[in-house]
C-alpha cells in the first residue's frame, strides 16, 4: 500500500456520461497530481494541485476538471465522455522534494 | 519545450545486465527519476539523481550527466520479475511543478 488511495478501481460507463474519480493523498502530502495513461501510451500530465490551489495544467481537456478540498483529497471530473477517454487515471502525491511522487493504484475507466 | 527519449523495447536474459538509456531536453533541471511500472499497475519509484554520477541501490544503479542531458538505469542479475516498463522522468524549472515522463522502455526478461 503506497498510502495514496484512489477510488473506484474500475469504472465502466457509457459515452456522454460524467464520472468522478477520487484520490486521497499520502498523509502529510500537500501536492496532488493527476495523470492519464492510455493503452500502450506514456503518462500524460493533466493537472497539479497544491494545498487546495491549482498549480499547473497539462494537456487536460475542457471536458475535464479537478479540485482539491480542504482535507486535501482531490477529485477529477470527466464529462461528456468519449470512447477515447478510456484509460488508466493515476493520482500521485508528493511532499519530499527528493523522492518524487508516490502513485495510487489507479482507476481504470472504460467508456462503452 | 521538454522532450525525453527512451528506447521503446529491450530484451535481456535472466541473470544478465541491461542498461536503459534516457536522453532529455528540458527547460531547467531539478532532478531525474526512474520508475518501474508493471502492466496495469502504478509506477513505483526506483531512483533519483540530481548531481552527476552514479547512484547505486542494490541491483539497480542510475547514472546522470547533466551536461549531456543523459541518464541510464542499470539493472544487474536480472530476474523474471524485472519484466516491466521503466520510465524516465525529469523535474524541470520549478519545485512542485509536474514531472515530464518519458514514453517508457518495455523490458522483457527471458529465461
């Protein structure tokens, strides 16, 4: 157990629907990062939050949004889902600048 | 811009040594990381380099040359469980900024 908790582990939904992915960072970590990994693709950075504030945005679609709450958990909202949104979505947290990120186990989203 | 290159696939034999290379071009540099990722699982941290030279950790070692924008991950005494993707990631200008991950190198260890 890495200490970063993601729910749900699996999600199957239809095109056009909206889903919410949840992430609880490791205790004491203020930063939360969201990444998308499509089949046989690399990790694509979506968004970074630090202590409730958005710090950086990557290649995140306008249909996607995120927030980090006062208790530091984060949610990634995906709307108007398309088949191409099927992917693994990872959340990572960090605090120690020397040791990078700790990843959660991911949410596998399948859009049918 | 930021660009990280790694070989797509490599194959090696159990018990052998393999070197996975990574070249990068980033705006600023604040550390290079190697992660291991088994299929369908989360990436796990392997090593971190911020100064030039070799960092050794058990069977795994990582080397960095900042002037050349080059790193490698060395895996010794390969085991079947080492079959995985190996991701090179660079932290750029600002602490707390996102990492840029390379495309990953898929390593297959054969008996």
